[in-house]
C-alpha cells in the first residue's frame, strides 16, 4: 500500500514550478498596468497546481495500466501504478479529485473576475490533461505532448492569469507566456529524453523519440534559447519595463543542465536536469514577474 511519501513523490513535485511560473508572470504583467489582484492570483495558482498534480496522477494511471511504466523500465521518479504501490482505481480517483479542485477554483476565479470566457478554456484544459495519456489514442503517445504543455501551461495559464486580473492582455504577458511555455516544454523534453529507450520499446512516440537522441538534446537547448529571447521583448513592452531584464540572470542556472544534456548523459544521470530546469523556470518567472511589476 502506498505511503504518504509515495503519493507525494507520485505527484512529481519537480514539475510544480511549471504551474507556479505562469501565474507569477501573468500577475506581474497585470501589476505592470496597475491591475494586480492577489486573491485572484491565488485562485489561479490553485487551478494551475491542481491541474499539474492531476495530470501527473492521470499519466501515472494511464501509463501504468498500459504497462508503459512497468518497474523494470523505470529510471525516473516513483510511479504508483507501474511499481504496484497503489491500485489503479485509487490513482485515477486522485487525478479526478485534483481536476475537481481545479474546476471549483476556476469557477470561483471566473465569477469574481467576470472573465466568463475562461470557463471554456478551463474545461478544455481538463479534457486535454486527461487525454494526454488517457483514452484509446492519447496524443502524448503521438509526439504532441509539448503542444499541450505550451498551450495550456504557457499561453493559457499566463494570459488567463493576466486577463482575469486586468481584463486585457499586454505585450509583456504574451512575451512571458511564450517564454515560460518554452521552459515548461524543456522540462517535458528532458523527461522524455531520459525515457527514450523505454518509450521506444513500448511504442510511445513522444517528440523526443521522434527527434531521436541527438535531436531531442538540441530541441532542449533550443527551448531554453526561446525563453531567453523572450526576456528583452517583455522588457520593451508598453509600459517600458527595463527591470524585466533581470530575468536574464536566471540563465546562470541553465549552465549545468545544458552541459549535462550536451555531454550525452542518459538514464538516471538526466534526473538532475529536470530539477535544474525546474529551478531555472522558477527563477525566470519570479525575476520576470518582479521586473514587470516594477515597470
């Protein structure tokens, strides 16, 4: 029977910066136009975190019942179903409980902000979270996982946070959304790069599998470069926010992950790349958000 520690590790806490980061940037962009509303930002954070944990449990369940994450193939974090730590039904219910929390918080957020269009986007996010690895033709198995991450944990989470507070979108919000979306995709690319051998065996055609080992490593570095390029665009937004350039300092944290990836590390040696990219994403978002708010 799974312990509390197993459930916590099964939620994959290393991925949680990908949920916090867009909310921070979106709130910073709202503050830039004097429209930040902290209670709404906190509700957006609940939505983002619940969706992130929900999709992690949903992936655990779906991959586990397919045998994709069987014990002999795992080189990454705890998998509750694949390692036989928890019953599949319990993990499935945990995923849907998280989706329910996200739905309730999202409903409160839209009601308080008056941004009712976000209900449709929120519903789409929950559906997409389940069918990432769930259903008969999961799109995560077709190499489209990065599209989901970029759209929902980059564009929608960031722009939705800004819109529910300011009821408008700014150039800084768009630049930040693209940047954090690229970093979230980099986290997924690092994860899937590590899993290329096992995913290839079971026919899971992630983008990393399709690109091949060398291509996936270059894609990871390219995603970091996109995030880097978005910083000056955010700083040049209207109103001008030169302090947003402080986000460039976050890329000091990129040195070790990039060096590890380009050195050809594989398997468990890539696990620090996940935590390193998560730390980069968190620092990037906080520095960019603070810079925009000062602007």
